C-alpha cells in the first residue's frame, strides 16, 4: 500500500465521519474534499474542479430545473388530484395506490420534488377525508426511491453510475434497460409494506404548519360581467377545487343555503371563501378576481375584492404593472395591542392604503363545524383577533414599516408573481414528455435531451431564472462536484485497484452470486451512513474493477452498485426523501429499522439472484 493510497483512505474516512455526524453541511464538506485533494496532490487543479463540468452533474441540474417548472406550474399536483377518490377505499389499498402513483411519477421526475408535493396532498387528504398521514408518508418516500430506480433519469445516482460506467468501460446503460428489475423491486416492496403497514403510526396531528398549507378567509363580490353569473354554485370552480371551501353566500343581506348546489350565482352576491395561499394566488392568476383599486391607488372602502373576468389585455397590463411595482405578499401575525384587532377586512382597507392592500385573513382557530359556517356573519368571520394572520399585498419599500411594528410580526414574505395558467401547466407536461421521449428513443442522449427540455421551459417562460436560483438544491450540486474528484483521486492513486486485488484474494474460489451479494450488501451498508450519490461514486469503480479482475461481464456489477446505493431503507440518513419525512416528527427510527430493514434484506436477496442470473 502506497502513501497515496493511504492518503485517499484517510480522506474517505474523514468524509464518512463528517457525513455521518453532520458536522458540516454537504456543500462545505465538498469544498473540504476539493481542498484536501488539491493540497495532497492527489488530483490536478483541472481534475479538482472537473465535477462542475461533469455530464452527470449538468444533467442532474437540468432535471432539477424541469422538476421546478412542473411544480411551479402545478403540473405534479394536477396529475395527482385524482387521489381524492381514495377517501372511500380501505387504507391499505389507498396506500398501495398512492405508492404506485408516486413511484410512477418518480421514474421521470425528481423524487424529492414528488415527495414534497405528496406531503401537501396527504395533508389535504387528512384534513378533508381523515386519511392518516402516518400510514402514507413513509410508503410514499420508499415508493419514490424505488420508482426512481426504474429509469436512467429517475435518480441522480443512476446518472452518476452511468457516467462512471461510460468512463471505465466505454458502454452506457439504456434508458429502460433495467426497468423490469426496478418494477420487480417496487412490487415486492409494496407487498412487504402492505403486510407491515399496521406498524406505522396512525395519526400525528397537523402537517400544515410545516408545509405552508394554512388556509385564508377572503370575501369576494360577484360583478355583473363575471363568468360565474348564472352558473349553479355547485358547478363553479369554488366547489370543484378541493382546496377551496365556500363558507357563506350572502344575497341582499340574507344568507343562502349552500347545501343547495343548484343555487344560481347572481351579480352582487358576496361569497366568503376558505382557501390556501396557493389557490388564492391561482385564482388571481386565472382572472377570477382582481384587486379593486381606483386610479389614485386608494382602495375603495365600500367594496370587497371583486370576482370579475379579466381580459387578456388587462392581464398583460397587470403583469407589466406588477413587474414595475415588484409587489410582495406579506403574512403578518397580529400581536396584543395591534390597532388592527377587532377590525374586519373592509375596515382594514382604509387603514392600510396606500402602503398595502389586505387580501385575506387566516383565523387562529380552524372552522370545522358546518352549522357555524352557515350562521355566522361575514363580519364575524373576518374580524381580527390576537393570533390571527393577515395576508397583505405591499411594495418592498414598505416592508420595513411592518417589520418594525411592535404589535405585528412578519412571518413570511412571498413573491407577488402571478401563478401559471392551465396552458403553462399543460405545456410543462408536454415539455417533460418530449424530453423523456427524446432520451428514451435515442434521438438524443440524456444530457442533450434534458438541456433541450430546460431550454424549452425557459423560452416558453414556464419557469423564470430567478426562481431556479432560489429553488435549486445547490447542496446536491456542490456535493456531486466535490465527490467526483474523490473518485478520480482513487483512480490516480490506484486505490480502486488495490481494493479490487484485496477483494479478489478474499473471494478466490467463490461463486459469482456470493461476490455480487457481498458487493450489494457492502454498498447498501455504506449508503446507510453516507449519501446515495457519494456511495455510488466510491463503489462504482470498485465494482467495475472487481468484474474485470474476475473476467466477468461488468454490467451486473454496475447495476448492483446502482440499486444498492439507492436501497438503504433501514435508516433515514442515506436518502434525502427519507430524511425529509423523518424530520417531520411523525416517524421514529424504529419504523425505518423494522420496515425498511425487512425491505432492504429482501431486496438484497432478490437483487443478488436477478443480477447473478445475468452472468449465466
């Protein structure tokens, strides 16, 4: 063993220690790796920064942008909206159906983005249909990981392993080459979870506080030119949209019976809605209502927010105005002594203009009883109390006024951008399908396909660059850029060759199934304390060298590392989606250890058999 090999092993041990105990963030660890490799002379300066230009890293970055475009335009939520039909299903069947949907989407979209969207969907299913989130979120996380293992672009790990395989062997994996194995692994895991789902927690309280699912109250007035006039209330978007609740409809001072879905909407009807911030902005973006502002920018205190169809020209002028004004949305918490206490939204309009426009209020106590919804007045609903949250539209120069107030707390600040239209949502889906088709059919290689898809997203303004800069998980990009030089250092120092020779001497006379099984298990255990991407970068060259030393086809060994790097289910540390749901406080470590442990062991055995069969 040379000094260079010892140096590489010391750096790898230090990296494992830093990852396992989370002493530094991932991106800082990456810079430590690059600096250590440079200072020890294990890589050249060009090799040290080669990770930033690596094909796999660029591909992963573009896939993240595509996922952001889909999420920004509501495409993922739209595709998963049909889950409301599961409310009448037995919980185990509902769980399996959701797993299948999450796994299918994750085969083509970032698993992390899919899990975040499904967290929101599960929270809604819990609130409306009492489906327990504890029975759903861990299976969703597992399904997204397994689904991502079914295609070449399903996870960043697959792309990294494919890039390493091309560098060492000159051969690339096909887009669907290992999909059958991935589907088998997904099906087996779904069966195991169906058996063990009783061990999952039943209920854990509210999810909405952590994932911005809080709902706001707002009062809308129907105008004569509204597209809703003459339409039965049960057929309006307000009843079709699951995340919008109609609390009250007042006509000529009298409350109408909301249980009558045939009730026709008329001009000057006053409607009280309960909806999420996402849907509030969506309704504005689709022109269902506009802020009623006079030419002198003072809000009309005698009118509520208007339900009014906005023309295309009005939309364009509004977009221009918003881009010039750079309007923001602020969420304010009302503290004791605030001058807004006891006021309603109509009264607030005269108090806040010209600094801000009140849009909606989030009541401290949730409104659950239908009887109360039907018999309280609009004034009582929107009257503000301590602990209520107020959503306002303002300009950047006025934000400090609210931040410096002693009786208000600024909880959140949102961009005042107009949400995407259904056209952009559908266009985003078309771009994704076209990207997948180009990669799957071999028209372009994966990197070229995803770069083309990203360009289309940008040209058609399905996603803006400023949103990309904000929402990209740059930690993953820097992690990959730092770990790739570590793989190069192993090759430069001949550390991978040394490990292979030692393993070959230990495995002399052993059958291929034993060798693949040991590689699978070692990689899986390694991935339990280090990220799946870091594991793949370190173990893939070893697997390829091992196959070469045994004069065996390297493809089963490549797939072994790829699957095993993803399949560490028995801890929440190795994969980002598991860490995400673990941090929510719903699950304990034992849920991963027991259920994830059984899945890992079964997949280890099945994977060993399937991969060994490829050598025959």
